C-alpha cells in the first residue's frame, strides 16, 4: 500500500491506497495491536511490510488517551501522526475488514474514512481515488 499526502485538496487528506488484501490485513493487525496496548504505543505505518511512503511521506499511529486524529508533525509537510484511543483503533480495525477480501470484477475503487478527528483526514482506498 502507498501512503500519500494530498495537500492541494480541502480538507487535506492522507490516502493509504492499494488493492492487495494482504496489505489490508497487515494494516488491520497493526490497528488491533494499537487497540491492545497502553498509551504511547507506536506503529510506523509506512514501514510495515508492503507499505511505502510516497514522496517520503511518513505515518506513525499511536495509542492515546484521546482521539486527536491525524496531525502533521514538525512542519515538514510529509510527516504525520494519528493518535486514537484503544477503542477507536478497534473501530479502525473493523473498518479495514472489507479490504481484506478480493474484489469481484469489474473492480471499482472502494474507500473508507478511517479517521476524521484531526486537521487531516485519513482515508484507505483500493485505488488512488476516493
């Protein structure tokens, strides 16, 4: 899956996209890990197997005590952190479940908003579209 930031749309968004069901499983398991850990537990999404940050885009997912959502980090324009409570990470995991299945023909893009709490939206999609 690709992790790509779109600064030229409003609202700004981070798109995690690709059509490999195995990558969706990897991301879902990461969300389940976050849901099962204490505050401060991090997962670097763009470094998961099968994931790549477009234009050096990075995303760190963190277990927090509040849903802060997806926020830019350090003014770089390409580094992001998504902080959600364990219960919210469990919800993200559930939203990723349909992406773990092969899509029937004809293959149209499918997308889901994973988080809308922060200043940047986080969307997962089977294609570079939403």
